[in-house]
C-alpha cells in the first residue's frame, strides 16, 4: 500500500532578491499555488520582516551584497530552512551554500517547477530521501 502523505501545510515563505523581475514573478507564482508570500529586496528589509513575522521558509538570492548577513543572522536566531539561489553555479558555490546551512541550492534563472520541487522536499521530505540523508550524513 502506498504511503499517504499529508498535504503541504508549510505556507509562509519569505523571498529575498534584488532582481525585482525575478522577485515579483516568483512571488506571483508561489501565491498562485497557495503559499503565503512576503518579499524583500535587501537583507535589511528581510531582517525587519523577520523581526515582526514568522516564516516557514526563506528563498534568498546568494548574489546580493548582504546575503551572508541575512543568512548568518537568521540561522543564529532560528531554524528557518532556506533555499539559496545564484547566477553562479560552480561546485564551489554549491558547497559554500550547503556549508552555510542551505537546505537547497538552485541556479538562476530557475524553472518554477524546480523551485516547487525543492520547496516540497523541504516541507514534506520523501521518506526514502530522509533515510538516504541519515545514512550519507
């Protein structure tokens, strides 16, 4: 019998990106599929939102000048999982993102379906992937 998985109930996402077109498009598409979305164009704006609201997930553009400040501050404050995105996609960039605690690293420009798959995996990990991560980790 196939395992029944709960519907996604992780709904609150903060998107931080200084590329306004990508920020608006991503926010719109995530809202269309049912997520509650807040946006920030800078780490300072994001930190202000984080002081006043709680989020289940962050999507952060790693190419922003102050993304290190945002990711570092947030990880010290709480355990909100985050996805880093970047126009740079070398192995070093991926490893650096994972070392900083990113749950996923997605190159830009990204396909919305790749982003949705990453969100779903963070929100609702598949049991086989969870076992694999425990064995590999």
